[in-house]
């Protein structure tokens, strides 16, 4: 295997990682601060992709599509928090799971009714359709743009959480929500704002995935499972943890798919390697999660003072 | 009291009338996958079947038909429940449709054992074409392998020596690769199995690019196909390394891909531009009514309606004698929208498989363009194992 192929696979892993980060940041904030299990987070991602794709189809402007996708999913997140989630904070996790699972079914059916059962069209914007040259390797310009956007989002999250007053409340809330409420912070508004922020991040992920993935009902579920694994590895409630573990998971997943069948072929005969390779590759991140949990049950970067 | 009695009489009378009316209608159950990500396939089958009924003036073979539709949600156990409901509660004479092979494997026995005729219009799992064939089961589609065999043959015809194969890691994916390899004579550089419903193929695409094949062959049905083709095109490979496929770019996924899929070569038993009068009428009316091009799933289901129409015409519109209806189905003559069509001994079709390209049509839209027959009058590889002669 050549060096350039290895580097391309690492870039692919990084790209998957930042996408996973955008999804898991919102998930981990809502779980860590409100102690709310939101299975419908994947639906927000799907709706973000649909909003953006529909806007792109009408206006032919990627910037407008981005605006509609992000604002639309943030507004949807806000509405879900007020209508559904806020009523459930006091109840236990099973109720959260049931209610948000219901939301998954609702949004899948809604998307199917509005946009049809077939996948929806969305292509890469013209300006990003080619490939770029990175130190002698040619790489898809759009995928590189995803990496840039993901890193900018991560930087934005870092600044928001560590350098602003809202961020201080978010950090305090994830360590001890009761005290924050007792200190007279409007916790209701803070919760809704965090939920909407998480939804907006899911919307960015949906927007950026739209041109490379099939925009279709149910597209949120497979990636939600991976995002759940990311927040468990990173430590629930920790955005920093979500960032590092998303990158690790992205790289492990991509490297597993790319190199594991090749490595197995060295030890096993061809047909066995062909059967075992993909099976093992798909298990790899789960095995990694199990290993992390065995060594550090709170995740790699747990929120302190819990 | 008197008034009440009068009402009773009216109600009873109405009930009797409606029963009498129902007794004359031939009941057809449509069982397909209508919801979830794959719902577009079943919807195409249903819409085309109903268009066939409409073309015959709401009747098939002169008999009024009542079509009862059920959604199996791509769940075999639910499919069995729905089939039982159609058989026991609705008392249907014929069941048609069935979109996916796993559902077909679950429902075919309960249906045929109950003495109900099954006219499959898509799923064609291999066991049912060979040892598991049934006199009560007819298909207007194909054996699953045949699609892939046609692309294997095409790869030979096109002179490709080194081919790289990709498919999802489940039964149909493995069948696809073995079907392709049965006909392909060149060298297989690698065969790669990916997770079912995997969204991202960047890792696989980078690997295959490094292997420098003459062409690649993929089987990625539904949303997986949209993902793969988008990413293949964005990697700048479409047009450089020919992309051969079956069930990847089809009538249900092309609207999501449009120009992105230009240049993809597919093996298909149907193309909307096949030149015969029945297909012209079918395509024109399908487009007019549903505002989209018919897929192969639609075409096969329209054929199923035409087959049932021809069979019922033979029995004089009667469906109560199963043996007579079965014999009529076996010998029914109808003009398939996909060209030459006749039943083999296992009651699966002997038919053509075409090379169909995604190219711009006269109006500048990405569309399917028929580039000729790859396998002519092709019979599946298993009919000899079927006990029926």
C-alpha cells in the first residue's frame, strides 16, 4: 500500500470524524446537562438535510440552503424541546426513549409524506465539485470542505463554552444542574437554547452530508448509533470528549474498512478473509468502546465534579 | 318499532346486495413494501398494477376486480400476517406484488399452500426457481442471479480484463457477486463486501482506485446506490473507470441522482425506451398519471396485471376454479412491455436482459437509454432443478 493511499484514508477518517462530532456534540450536551436521552437527534439531522436539499433545489444557492438547513433544524429543535422534551425531564430514561423513538417514526413518515419515498436529489455545489491538491494527493474538494466546516464548528463550540457567559452556565449545568437552577438562572430558557444549539449542529451535519449521501427517510438512524458510541467513549456531557472521540472513531472506522481485510488476508485464506473482514471492521468501534468502558467507565474525557 | 323493522330490512337488503356484488368481483391482494426507505419500490409496483387495471377499464379479463393493498414494511413476519389476512379475511383469489426476497421466502409457502395463486412481480429468490418451485407461483420478473449474469456477460463483451467487485455483506450481495462471476471470464481483482446500509464509501473507493481495474461492478440497491454513485462521481472516477451495476441506479434512485449518474451502465430486464406499442402506451400514461418515469419494478407489475388479465379472459372472468385459473395463467398470452416473454417450466420468464445506460434523453434530462440486448431469451440457471416439467 502506498503512502498517498494511507493519507487519503486518514483524511477520509478525519472527515467522518468531524461529521460525527457535529452530531454528537448536541447529543452529549442534551444528555449531559438535561439528563435527557434524545433518540430523535438523528431525525434533526435528517430534517436538516431535507430542509437544505429542498431549499437548494428551489434557489440553486448553497448559501441559502445552508441558512435554511441550519435555522430550520434549530427552530425544529426548539419546538421539540418546548412541546415534548420539557414535559419529560422529570421522568425516567425509559420515557425519554419511548417518546423520542415515537418522534423518529413521526419524522420519518413526515419526510416520506412531504418529499416522497424515493431519495431526494442534492448535489455538491459547483464551486466544490472538483478535487484539490493536498501535498501531492488529490482529494475531493467537497470532503475537504466538510473537514474545514467541522473544525470551524469545533472551534466555535470551544469558544462558546469556554469563553462566554452562556458557556459558563453550560459547563456549570453539566456538572451540577440543581445548583445552577438554585442560583436563579432561567434554566428553562437555557435548556431550550442548548437543545436548539444541538439541533443546529445536527442540521449542519445534515446539510454537509446531503450532497454526498442519500437524503432519504430513516437516514438519521445508522449514524445516530455511531454518535451514541462517540459520546459514550468521550464521556457523557463533555463536548471536548465528543470531539476527540469522534475523530478517533472516524479514523478507526475508516481504517478498519480499508485495511482490515488486507491485513486479514495475510493470515487467512482469501474467502475467509473476505467474510471476516467486513464483519470485524463493523465491530471495530464497538470493541473499542468496550475496551474504553472497561478501563475508564466514565469515558475518556469525563466531565469533572460529577 | 315498525320504523326500526323497516330499517332492518333496508340494511339487510343492502348487505345482501353488496355481498352479491362482491361475490362477482375477482379479489386480488397486493402485498408489497410500501413504507420505509424502500417504500418507493412497492409504490411503483402498486401504481403500475393499478394503471394496468385502469387500462382495462377497471376490469381484468372482463371481470370486475377489487385490489386490496397491504404493506409488509419489509418485515417477513409482518408479510406473513398480511398474507394470512388477505387469504382468510379478504378471501382473495390471487396475490401479486412482493418486493423483497426475504419477504418472498416467508410468504410464498403460506400463500401457495392455502391454494391462492401468487403472481410475483419483483422478488425472485433462487430457491423458488429451483427445488422450491411451486405450481401456484408465477413470476413476471426474474431469478435474482440473472441480472448479475447479464452484467458479467456485458463485461466480457466490452473486453474488460480486470474487474473490481463491491456489494453489501448479506445474501443478496453474495448472490450478486456469484451471479456476475458465473458469466465473467476475466480476472477479478478483488471482491469487497460492505456493511448493509453503509452510508459512506470513501474508504472503499480509495482502495479500488488504487487497484486500477478496467471496470467495476457494484450491486447497491436503494439509498446505498445513491450514496455509492454520488461518492464515486465526486471522486472523479465516473467516466474514467466504467461503473457497471444492477439494481443500483434504477427508476426509484435516478431522480435522486440525475446528472450525477450520467455514464453508469446497468443490466436491466427493462428500459422505458424499449420500442413496442404496449410499452409506449404504458410509459406515456404512467408519466401522465404519476408524474415520473416507470421503473423496472413498475413494468413487471404492469406485466403482472396484463398476465392476470389474459388469464381471466381465458376463464371467462371466473377465479373460483383454481386449477382452471392456474392453467390459464400458465398458457396466457400477453404482450410484455419489456419485449419477448414466455414462461419456463418453473414458471419464471425466459426474457431479454438489456444494457441500459444513464444518458441524456431528447429533453436533456438524465434518463435510461437502452443500448441493446446483452442476454437474449435468457433462462435462469436453476430451472432444471424444478420438479415441474
